[in-house]
C-alpha cells in the first residue's frame, strides 16, 4: 500500500489518507464576506475526489482587513448556518476541513479597506508601492483586539462543525510580519528580540486554544525562510518552530517566502528551474532538520507532482502529510488518482495573458483559479486550458472601475 493511503489520527480526528489540499483563495464570497453555494459545491467536489483533508482559502478575522475582494470573513456567529453547511460537506465524505484564519496586515491593496495596519509603518518597495500603501503601526489595544478576533473566529468555526483551524503565519501576512525584523521595527514587548517578535503568534495560539475544545485541531502555516536579505534568520525560524511546538500546536505546515510556478507534470528534474529545485529541496531538508526538534505533526507543501516523490517524503519521516494546492484547481479527483498510483496529470504553469503590464502583477494567479473554482462550484468541470486572456478581459469588464483605481490585489493569498 502506498504511504499516501495510510490513515493517521490527530487527537480524536481521523484522516483517511495523508493528502492535504493546501489553502488557495476561492474569491467567491460576497462583499459581506459570506460563504455560499459555490464554496459548498467546490469543497464537495474535492471531498468526493477522495481528499483526506482540505485547508480552506484564507478566512479573514476582521472584515475591515481584507487582502482581496471575495474573501470569507468570520467575526461572529452571524453566518453560523452557512458555515455549518460548508463543514457538513466534508463530513458527508470523510474529509477533514481546517479553516485558514488570517489577517493580512500590510498586504492589502490600496482602496480595498479604509486603512491598512501592521506591526510597524514600513513601506513597500517602489515597485509594489503603487499597489500597496504604507501601513499604520498598530496600537497595543488593537493588537490585543486582533488576538481575540482569531479566538472568536476559531470558536465559531468549531461551533459550525469544522475539525480545526490553521493560523496563517506565512507569506508576509500579519503573523509573519510580526516575526520578521524587516516588517517589525517595534520597540515594545511585540518587537526587537525573536522572543518578542513571536509573542503575537504565541498569544494568538493561546487565545485560540482557550476558546476551543481539547480535540479541536490547531495548525499553523510557517515559513522555513522568507528569502529576503535581512529577514528572519534560520536560527530564529527554528526558535519559532520549537516555541509553538512547546505551546502545544497540533500541526505545522512548512512553506516558504513566496509562490513559485510549479514544474510541469512529468517534467524531468533537470528541466525545472534551478530556483524551484533548490526551494523544494530546502523545504524537505528543513523538515528533516526540524523533525528532530519538534513532536507535532508536520506537513510539507510545494512542488510535489509524482507519487514517488510524495511517498519518498513520507517514508523519510520528514513529514506526516503531503500538501498540494494548484493541481486540485484543475483535477478535483486528484486524491483518488494519487492513491491509485497515478501522478499529477496537469502541471500548472504561471498564468500569463501575454500583456506584460498585467503579467508583472500576479492578478492572474487569483482570477484564473477563481474562475476554475467558480466552475467547479457550479457543478461543471475545470478547464486546464482556460485562456488567461479571456479570463482577464471578463474580469476587466466586471471590475473596470476598481482596476482603473488600482484596487486589485497583485499577490496570491494563501
């Protein structure tokens, strides 16, 4: 039997296999941040496809701080009935669902929210400053409020029937911003030493744990490196991993600084970009290193495209779970196929329209996938050959005013 098909248990939650769909922004919610039938249909398709666990796209803990249009927000039990429908989709087919809770901090496009807040008022590079404004530094009471918001959101998710949550601590979002010395210049208890910089993460975890039951799974997504000069050091990363493990975290997803286009399915290793090979190797190498220092379950996400590679990662003992994201956008039955020993059918290249100005931004990395998710949610089949140019012009037609004003997100969300 392939390692991928082996069952595993976290607390009293049973996972029928070792495959986890990594978080991808669905961009399907209304302006009030409510989930709908498209979310239910999308996750039902993945559940029917044999997936052991799905991590949702990032769900905002504060509707005033959205990273892009179309995100779900859970601030109270206002949408409990809708969230229960979503959670039940997984239960009907034995798929565990973890809700990814997030606050984007400084990574909010101009004009989307009333204001942008972060640990410190650190501006973006000139290239990104046209899309992302300089944030305002958070006050102490605001930091405490956000911590409580994570706890409230998690509590509601448990009431709805979800098996757990994932705290988004990677990819430059708020928790990650507190961890990095590049974005955290604070001189109080929330900044300076790594002990202070990781205080926000640990306080969020503690608040979520207190607000939920003992068997509720709490996961966190953390960078193994942020790939930025002057960013968080490997020594500090190890300190963070060990601290959150000691605090009692159930699962850590190991990720990296930013997204990179995956290799085509079936492509030989030596034909991939050297940077892609190095980063994937780094994740596994880091997982093997950190495995010796933490006792919680580990999940490695990034670049897996062959059953052999996935089984090798599991067999090495470096991780208990394999994370795959974008291929699930075009293969809803991918889990069943992988369990049967078949490799990923469709590699997903970087989405390009051929318009340099558009392709320089990463907007297509959101709206192309959102178009696939919408089709799946409507009960249709995804289209791996969907024209990015066609998708862009359709988006442009429906969002012309926002695009002209620059109110579009130029980054992936999860």
